[in-house]
C-alpha cells in the first residue's frame, strides 16, 4: 500500500473517530448546560466525562493535523 493511500485511510479513520467522540461528549455537554441554566451544581461524573472526551477529541484533532501535513508534504 502506498504511503499516500495509507495516510488517506488514517485521515478518514481519525475523522470518523472524532465524530464518534463528539457524539459521546454531547450527553455530558447537555447535562452540564442544563446545570448552568438551572443554576445547580453539575454531576462530577458528567464533568469528568466531558473533560475526558474533550481531551481525546483534542488529541485526535492534533493527530489529524499531522496526517494532513504529512500528506501535503508527499504531494509536493
């Protein structure tokens, strides 16, 4: 398999993973927003889920940027 096609596959997989993680994060995000609107303390577990999913999403986005940069360098 060529390096370009391998990178394109990894980019596609990483994009799909980011979408899946964002969907998982939405639940805790909505619970946190509800707590803010109702002026109550959010559940610490929901806060932790939000932080973990956000950190994972940030890691995957950085990985995606590296893959895209590497692919651009191969195109030159």
